[in-house]
C-alpha cells in the first residue's frame, strides 16, 4: 500500500510558498477544481513582489519538509505568469485563462 499524504485546501492555503533558499515568495489564494475531471488543474497565488494574482499549474509545486510548498520552476517564470487584478478575476468557466497558464509554464493541458 502506498503512503499517501492528504491535506485539506484550508491547510494548504495557510502554508507559504517558498523559493529554493527558503525565502517566502507568496501565498495560495484559491484552488481551481475541475468538478468533471476530479482534479486541481491550477491554483491562484499572490506573489510578494507582484501586484494582483497569478495562475499556476498545481503540478509544479512540491511540498517542502515543513508546512510550505516550493515551485519546481525558475522563480522568474512565476513573475511573468498570466495574472489579473485582485478585484477583476477572469471568467474561470472559460478555458482561455487556464490554457494561457499551462502554455506559459510549458505544461501539458490536462483536458
């Protein structure tokens, strides 16, 4: 039997996002859940050095040794990621934003 670790979204939302050096670079804001495919295709995060929010594929994150997550990409890629103002979210039912996120991070589209 595999050793599976389960965490609630509320727990993860309280965990910081850190770079490889352990510096906190952002926080999780929301998790986009595809209810037809039973998965989390991407998350919405806030970066300390960028205004607004950014979409990032969930698959690029690794859990750190403690209560934090590390993106498995160059941090500069996060800074250039598709984003939007905090008070003007894109229509998440439209896959265009998700497509732009996956293309930016060079991830295979999940659908």
